[in-house]
């Protein structure tokens, strides 16, 4: 069986007068449809969980909000969701009185669908992390030098991005041609030995 959290009683009591009947009614419908729902407070406002988050409600100075955690997976049969709503937390827009809510039968159908998603362990798709390929600009003179030293080239290619960058920066920051030539010789030597640019400072 579900539970009721006394903190939500307090939350409703402290809400503006216009919000109290709205929150009370939403809470009643949630429990009527989802008898196993668990109440809690997250981020300062009421949430309803069953095998994970199902929905939430909140009261502000001039409006209330109600939202479904997995709204993106719901059918939205009656086109209630205001996907472009930026000022309200949730998909039903700004709720200023009970008359702004959908009919009980419709809201119950949405609650049942949201509840069913968790009952059937249907999860939100993972957010695709954009992987930006790191590209290093390798000076032509370095490419030429590596081409003449197979061992050094093989080691360099297997190095991590940061290790490659350290060598490239060391070479390109040389102030004179003579310094760069000396650094190039050292670079090839160290690479052939499998050493990173900062190998002297690496803890053994």
C-alpha cells in the first residue's frame, strides 16, 4: 500500500488559499488511481512515486502546476500537454483554480497511463551525450619527423589526447629554430622509449 507524507499536508496548508483546493483535489485523484503511490517531498514540492517518479505538483504565488515524470512517453490523447510552457513546472500549464484542471475522468486516464509506465518498468530513453571528437593540429614538420621514426610514430599514435597535446605544445612553443630542433630530437627519443612529455614528473 502507498503512504501519505505529513509534509505534504503542511505544504498544502501553507499554500495560498486559491491553491489549497487544487492541490487537495490532485492529491485525491492520484491516490484514487494509484493506491500504491508513495508521497514524498523533493526539491521542495510534493512528488508521487511508484517504482520511480510518477508525477508531481507545486504551488506558486499565483498558480499551481502538475506534471508527469515520463510525459514524453505518454500518448497525450486529449492534447493537454503544453510542451512549450516555460513558466509552469509541468505539462498542464498554469492552474489557478480547479476549473483549470481537465475533467476528472481524463486526468485519471493520464494518471493510469503514467502509473502503468512504471508498473511495466518502461524507462525514459537515456540522454545521448554529444561526443565531440578532439582533433589536434599536428605541425607538418612533426608529421615529417614521425614518418622517419616508426617506433616513435607508433607510440605517439597510441598516446592519449593529453599526452599528444603536451608534445605538440612543447614543440610549437619553441622560440627559435635551434630550440625546436633540439626539442624534436628529444621528442623522438622519448617517444621511441615510450615516454610521455612529462615522464620525469610521473609518480612511479
